[in-house]
C-alpha cells in the first residue's frame, strides 16, 4: 500500500497566514499533492514496509559480485556524529581539518592496499568511478596527441558496466573471448591488440569466480602496444591484503567502497566508486581531492584544485563524493588494520570454496569444477532446466520461501542457467550449511513436486512477478486521481 | 531437441539465414537461441540501408534475463526489418523461423553463404 492511499484530504489545514507577503500570482493555485497522514501513520507505514525487506540484517544474502557482507554498526554511528553528518559542504577548510584529515588518510590507505600512486574519492558510485577511469585514459591519450586510439578491449566475462562505460566515453568496444578454464584467450587478445587499442578493462578475479593467472603477460601485451589497463574493483574482496592491482600492472582501478569496505548498499545508493591511478595518470585526476600541506611544523589539509591537477577531467559532482559512505569505509578500514584486510580475503575465499565443495558433493554442477574459486563461484542448473524443466530462476524464487536471498541469477552470461554465489567472510558455517540444505531441498522438490518450485515464492508479500509485463509496461507513477 | 529446419543455414552465434527468391537473405534467431534468452521484451532492429561486415553486431534483443547482440551472418546491407517486432517482440519466442524474422540483407558477396553451417552441423554444435 502506498502512503498516498492512507492519505485523507483536508487532514492538514492550510495555514494561510504564512502566505502573507507572497504575491498572489506566485502562490499555488492548488495545494501540493502530498500525502496527508498523521505522524504515527507515517511511522507505521514505513516500519511496515521495512519488515518486508530482505536485507543483510535479516537474511543470508549471497548475491554474487555484490559483496553483501555485514556492515559494522560502529562505522555507522561514527558517520552519524554531527561533526561529520552536520558538516556543510562549503564549510571553510580551517573548520574541516578533522573531516579532511580522515579523507586524506582514506586516500592513503586505498593507495596502500591497491598499490596505486594516487586515489580520488570523488566518484559517487561504481559506474561513475568507471566513467572517471576511462575518461582519464582518454584524456591521457589525447594529451599525448594519440587520437587514433579509439578501441577498448573487454573480455566477455566482464561486468556489463564495462562496455557501457567505454561506449559512454566515446570508445568502440571489442569483446575478447574467455577459455573454458576461465582465463582470457591470449591468442584472441593478441589478434585484437593494435595501434587503435586505448586500453583493456579487466576484473580479477573475474565474474566466473576464478583468478586470471596470465595477468602479468596480459599487462605486458597491452602496455607494449601503448594501451592502458583498467581494473574493475568489484571483486577486490577476494584479494584484499594479498595481491595488489598496482603490482599486477594496472593503471586505473575503481573500488566499490560500499562493497569491499562494508557500507550498506543494495538499495540503489549512495555508493562510492573511488578511483586509484598509476603515476602517469595523476595529472588527470578528478576534482576535488584532499591534499596535505606540510611546513612550519604544521600539517594542513586542503581541497585540491585545478592547479594541483592541471589536466584534470573535471568535477564529477557539485561537491565531493558521498561523505557518509566514505566515513563508514574509513572507520571499517581502521578497525580491520593490515592483518584484518588479509583475513577478509582469506575467509571470503574459504567460505566460497567450502560451499562449492559441499554443493558439488550434494550433486550440483560447478561451472569451473577443476579450479579453486575466488570469493565467489558459479553453479549451473543446465541439467535441471533440461531434464526437470526447473530453471535457475525457479530455484532463486524458491530460496526466498526458505529464508535466503537468491544468489545472482543468469550472470555471467557465458554460463547457462547459472547462480553466482558469494557468501562473504561474515557468514558462519551454520548459515552456509543452511543455504546448502535449502538448495538440496529444492533439488528434491524439483524432482518430486516441481510445481512448488516453479510457482514459488509462496510466502512473500509479492508472489511470482510477470516479468514480461514488468519490462514492457513499466508504469511507476501514481496520480492522486487513482485514489479512491 | 529443438527444431532446426533443414532448408536454412546457421551461425555459431545462433542466427538462422534463409535465401529468398528475390536475392535477399532473411535473418532471425534459432529456436534454441530464443529458449536460452527466455521471454523477449524488446528488439532494437538495425537501420535500413546500413552496411555491416560479417560477424558485426547489428541488432539488440532484450529478454527478461539479458540483452544480447544479434550478429550479421554475412556482410551486406540491411534492406528491410520486421516492423511487427516493435509491438510484439514475443513473436521471436512463438515463431522464431517465420513471423519472428528480424531483418533482411542484400549480401555484398553471396559466396559467404557457403561458410555458414547447415542444419546438421548446427545441431552437432549444440551438443556438448
């Protein structure tokens, strides 16, 4: 039920006294179309909606490539301190030294864990981070008078945002095939590289849930041809504290701080797509960043400007990133420390490999069975779809009934009828076992009583959606005249 | 096994190709391809009179699962597209080989047709 449906017209009397002094022609002819409810009605409405959420605070949420891990409460309480949350974006630098100092340290910590030489916290989301990264690659080639480089290479295992980003930056995209073992096809890559190559976008570990073992060779091939390497940091959780994109040879990376560094996400924002660069791209960094000036025995933090980054790609928003997300990420990183970073990747990888091994034992087919998984793995329900006419989507819907958020379905596109499962490091063995048990139960239902699976979910407030209608007749607007 | 008509030619990327009497060539998606995609909700057909090289992406088909490219089976110029798909993209699901045709090409080199798969080879390629 929408809050407008609770609304009773005339509940809130208009106070015409307030209108004194406002010229008649500037006043509304009709009252604003806002819901008229009591405070308690509003509280109950939103509390009721919140109980219908499937969230990391209520359920195991193994959504592959999304890193739905626990977001420590302490990071949130610090971000909500009025000294942070109440800071005006235009507050003078001398009154913002604490905030600017945290941002500076966050930049430094991100450089350290990724092996990059500079970091910008300006991008407001992963997609904007990608955009900024590829825009810097383009600015770099343009500054070198290298205008013929107009092609970005993207492996077919990539996230869909990669080709979209390259296209947004005016590049054409060339897809590179992946081998059955999950590595990039080097022969095809060799054939695709040329004087037109601006760069390569790669996720490592890839969306197939395996580490790209030939990365050094790939980096060398791209650099020799004059191209640059872009690292999609969506899967950074798998390698945190173990291996650094800068050491692999990458020139730009974006890190989804909201994933790897545990701030609440999944509802469409706010996020952070902080970007790291190698030395040659520093002049092109977006504005604003935070710079530390030292001298006369004093440290002073200040906003970077156009003189610091003369060839900057410019502003990405009116101010500077999403500070709330950045503070949460900062606190989370400080809590973890260097050793904690390594434990993140160790336990996220251990959890994924434990689940993959147990699910293989239970008869499920892994997409790349002969290799260790990274922090996520894929099972394919090709056999179930063919023999039992129960699809990956049916399994996903049935999982909701059993109290588990569905894994990522039908992605990556390379694997038919797939579920991409990412347990993260914060789940207990009991919860992992519970999920596996639920999958085994659904498998038995698919064999003996398939209808219960193909018509799931049965216990959710919203039942099976008509996805065709949802895609073709998308209508999300509500007009007051619809109110009865 | 899905339906693979004998008289058509096929590509590895699951397009079917039909030689018409007027020298043009019709292209669509195979039954197997539409099964993989699931319910199709949108088709972006190529512009008429555009020329594409063989294997170039020329059209986008969107289903409830994913957006996929359709590739040119042979090089040539687009001479016609199926207008019916704007309103009823689901005919690719219900009638992939007839009502659900996507575009027609005027081939720039008819010899390229020889490089395509016949029904038997396409069927073999689906078995793995």
